[in-house]
C-alpha cells in the first residue's frame, strides 16, 4: 500500500473528542492552531460559542461528526450513525452501543439518541495535515484514529488516547499498535488528579507560557515535551499490570467492590493505599496513554 504524503505542522494540534473544550482551551492559549472534532451537536454548538473569537481568527476549526471504522463491512455506505447522548455525564456520549450499555450498568444511562454525520478520518487528515500532537478521547473509538495513521508517511510527534481499563490485553494491544507506528516512549497519566497535580512549566517547552493556568476537571493536561515520566514499551506494560490489578480489585466491576461483609471497607482501604504506593495516583484511577514518536530527541 502506497503511503499518503501530507504536510506536517508543528503548530497544529488535533483535539479529537472536544467535549466542552477543556483541552482546546489550553492548546489555544498556548498559541497552537487546533482542529477540534465533536460528534455531539449540542457540545459542538457549545464550543462554537465558547471559542467564537478563536474561530473568527482561524486559530480554531470545529469539525462536527462521528469518526467510525470504515473498514468494517457496511460502514463505507453510512452517511449517519446513532450517537448515544448522556445528559447526566455528557463526557460519556458515544457511538459505541457496548459502551452505552456499560455506562447504564454503572448508573449513567443514555438520555436519548441522535443521528450524526459520519466522518472519514483519513480524509480529514489529508485536508488539514499531520499535527504535532493528537489528543484522542472518543469513548471506545480512539484506535480508529490511531489505525488511520498507518495510511500516512508522517506521524504526529505525540499522541494520547484513553486507555481501555476493561482489559489489560486491550491496553497491551494499543501499545503494540503505537509501537509499530514508531512510538517508543510511553506515559500513563492518571486523569482525575490533573487539576491538583499539574501546572504548566515556566519557561514553556510547548508553545507559549500560560501564566496561572488551572486545568479543568476532565482535561488531558500537559502533553508532549512538557510531560515527564516517559517509559519504554516494557516499562509501560509493567506499570499497566499494576494499574490493571487496581481495576480488577477496585474498579467499576472490581471483585473487592462487591464485598459486603462487615469490615470489607477496611480491606479495600488497605489495598487501595498499598496500590497507591506503586501508582502514586488515585486508585483505581482513570488513565490516558501518551506516546512519543522515536523521531523526537531524548529529553524533548
């Protein structure tokens, strides 16, 4: 297969899954151009209003629609797809029925459905170019965007995806896919702690300095060369074994969470504290996997 040649831009970031613009706000204030993707029409409209000044100057472009795997039989003919909205927790909106059912099991059922436009991610990348950093968080479809990069000769310097906390095997598959694309350093970043644990460094290493910036709850946080704690493929897999144990014991369907005998909370508290010594983060937590391309020099 002949690889597609498109221009790469060091001042460009893709925010795939904008939600309410928690990450886009940070990228724009650091001076980057942003292409934001959002499937939920209400959230897309919210972001258009929130960032109307950046849209007017051309620094931000919002693409409304759902990114789907066009290699699945029948998907190539689709012009629209069902999106499961979630008014209670809008961040859980998804086109993935399995994820919608999981959310319902966890007490956050879908609040309705809407038909949204289908996007071909390969076409979008051809149109806008390869970004410096690609943040992906589209509730069960992150790897569709990652796999699309196999079609291109150039790759983003940095990528982040929401890790699949339901299966360690799936996490390892994600890391292997990124490794095959040329990414050789990885970081697992616990998301709930970001507003309390991260601040933009001075002087800035990515873009411009954002004085007194406070990360919003639910954001991805620092990225690229401003992020520390990079590990090898083997090192990140080892870390995810520990994180996976946290999910297995204390996660959404963790075996210890089902314990109801007297004093069970004591055992859970002890295990939680013990695991935190290894992860140094909230347990079980919610993790993004960041990947750095091998073309980036050590220390960047």
